[in-house]
C-alpha cells in the first residue's frame, strides 16, 4: 500500500510540474500574441490617438486632395474634446489654420437663421452660395460644377466616405444636383451615374432593385460589411459600400470611419491623383440631441481618422489635407479654464440648432499655406482654392 501511495504521489508531482511548465509556455505565447496585435492599427477600436505634428511635403504640386469635414464641428467642441482628452487633438497640429464663414443664400436673404449641410456642402464643393436644402444647384436651380466633376475632368479618381447615408447632404453636395436634399433615392442614382470611384457609408434602405440595376449597369461592386470591404483589391473597379440600413451612428460600428478611409485611400491611390471627401457625420447628430458624451466620442473617432490620413499623407508627397466643418451645431459654450467635469450637456446653448459661428479650417501638405493666407475666408473659397491648385492638370 505504501509503495502504491508513493507511486501515486510521484505521478501527481510530475503532472503538476508539466502543467506549470505548459502554463508558462502558454503565457509566453499569449504575451507574444498581444505584443504583435498591439503593433497592428486598431482601426475599429475607438481610442485616443497621441498628439503628433506630422511633417508633410508643403511645396509640391497638388496631386491628391483629402477634404475632411466634421459635420457641426465648431471650435468650442474641438476645445471641449481636448479638455476631456487632456491633450491636443491631432487636427490641431496641422501647420496652417484659418476661420471660415458658413452662411447660405437663405441666410443672406433672411429666409433662414443658419445654413444647413446641403447649402454648405454645395458652397464648399462648387464655390457658389445656394438656398438651404439644395444640392449642387444655384439659387435659380441651375446645375453647378461639383468638385468631383472638376476632379474627374482633371483625370483624377474620386471618393466619398461617410457615416450617415452616402446620399446624405454632405457627400451628395460633392457630386450630385437636386433642389431637395431629401430625394435620397434619386440622389443615390445620380451619384452612381456620375461614376464616383469609391462611395462608402450607410443608407442601404435606398439600395432598391432599380438602384441595384443602375449600379450593375455602371459596373459597381457592392459590399455590405467590413469583410467584403477589406477583401477588395482591384483598383480598377468602382465600389459602393452600404454598411447599415440607416445611419452608422455608433463610431465603433464596423467598418469604422478609419477603416473606411484606409480602404478608400488604398483603392484610390494612382499616378493621376484623387479627390477624397471624408465626413465625421454624427458629430452634428449628437450635438443636435445635446448629448455631450456621444459628441465627444464622435469627435474622437474623427480625429482618429485625421491621424490615419496625416500618417498616409506624410509618405505621399503632393497630398493636400484640409480639415474643417460645414457649420457649428449646438452653440457650444465653455467656462473659463474648463475641467473634464465642466464638459457636459449644459454646454449646449442653441437647443441643438445650427449657429452662424465661424468654424476652423486646418490645412497641411502640398500648397496648404495658400488656403490660409487670410485670417477669415468664406466656405466658397475652399472650392475656389481646390480648383486653383488643380488647374495645372486640366
């Protein structure tokens, strides 16, 4: 019996030692895996990116334009986000800065108090003021040349990245023409016929059978999830990605804004250059709900994408990066020397409405200084400057 007991004890000790040794090895493997994973870009995870001043080429001719629009992103919501972060946002580190007026034709004529996104997007895209609710048409309803149309005439590829419907006001204003921004199906059909190379956003409810047929006729590859998006590799194909029935409100809903943008850059890159508009759509939506916590998350996600774009542009000379807003939303006011605890819903003063407050414009990269020579410009000047720096391509 004693001999049997001794054998059992020995066996148990051997098994225990093996288990311990195996555990150490597994722990080492797990630590190695974690280290490798941490080196990969976590584009679908919402996180603060470290403030960094990038060193972009300033003097080359412009080959690519990346226009980034934080919808409703006024100066004070940028400051509020920096208070919560405890550091500057990446967009604040762009080398050139100015302020932009945002009034629309409706405001000029006293018909409305503030611009809407449609009129503002049209001004930024075409260089012409129009009435609220209008997409790519002037005050008389005449079609205007959009920035995508201009870029296509220059032989450039074009792309739109959005978190709302891809046929919503801001992306639509870059390419379409309609006197009513709510004509989503008609606008999406026109965007497809215009053959923008890459369109990524939400709003699959408007991808009806007739729109699907239109997309097939114009040789679009249609994708509906991140796996389908990331599997794309043919730069010659046109892509329409609609990743939600409605608005992609959650900033971590896959694919994230950064993932959408990274894939768009991969597909658009070519020797003749491209125009890409990227919108942080839901900053405005959260502000209209006077939800400060979610607004901060939306700005955080947008700045995470700005960081990705700046990193990309740093290694691609000839790229002009513009970061701005179409208007301010929420009438955000901050106390003197605010703390994170001061950043709350009480900072909203407009009841969630738009305001006429001038917005910031940051610019970096090729020929970026020229856009910010004056301390104050109009939103139509953005469109005029983009055409000016691309004129040599025509």
